[in-house]
C-alpha cells in the first residue's frame, strides 16, 4: 500500500515539463484523429520498434485530449480507428 504524507508546497518538486519530442508526437497523433471524418476509418502501421498496442493507446489518448471518443482495433498488427 502507498504511504501518504503532507508537505509544504515549497518543499514539493516542480512538475516535469513535456519534452519537445513528446509534444511533437502528441501533436502528430492529434492530427491523425482530426484527419478522420465521420464515416471514415484511420489506418496506422506501427513503425519499427513500435507495437500496435502502443499506437492504439496513443490514438485513444489523442482523442481524449481533443474531446473526441475514438474506437480502435488491431488486425494483423495494423491499427484502425474511427470516431465513435
């Protein structure tokens, strides 16, 4: 079980900022989600070193950031997604 304590705000470390690479990747996936219109399906092939699951998670998270419900599914290692 986690250990809980309370400290003064000045003692807490500052929040970490997102790196430029992470910010760029998040924006890329947001463009993917925005690029799919109703009645259409996006299709993403994971690149070397990526898994279909990680790509699907990124698409889902991008949809949440944009306030859009996204359905994802994987067939033969390819990620498909549509707006719900």
